[in-house]
């Protein structure tokens, strides 16, 4: 992998980290406990609880992705960066640009 590609990937990772951090803040607000004294109807309350559960799952996924992106950023200058951890093949640059946190090639990731 050439230096220009690494610089582009590094910038891509930083942009994704910034975006995820913003989304996580929003999701944390949406996952606050629903007060039992809130004056909403029973069905509306059930809907709010359901939405809270969905937002909590989205929050966990985003936090996991953020952690993986920070790890990728930390390891970008590692000689093994961009190599599949399972088969050792070079991960295509297109996949790295789309999913810089990916540590497996498409073939190994789909197994």
C-alpha cells in the first residue's frame, strides 16, 4: 500500500470517527430512561419503549464500529495493515476505503 493510499484511508477513518461520535451522542439522548410519570398513553409508552430498544441496539453497533475505527487508525502504519487476518491476502483498497475497520477480505468475511 502506497503512502497516498494510507493518507486517504487515514482521512476517511477520521471523517467516519467524527460522524460516529456525533451519531453516538444523538443515540445516547434517545436511549435515556422513559419516565413512568410521563403523560403518554399506554400504546404510546410501549412504542417509546420499543424505539428505545432499537436505539440501544444501534448505539451498541455504532460504539463497536467506533472502537474498530480507532483501532484501525492506531494501526494504519503497521506493515500488516490492509492484510486479511485470516488468509493473509491484501484486502482490496476499495473495501478498505468503504470499511476501513474491516480486518478480513470479502471471501474470509463471508465464511
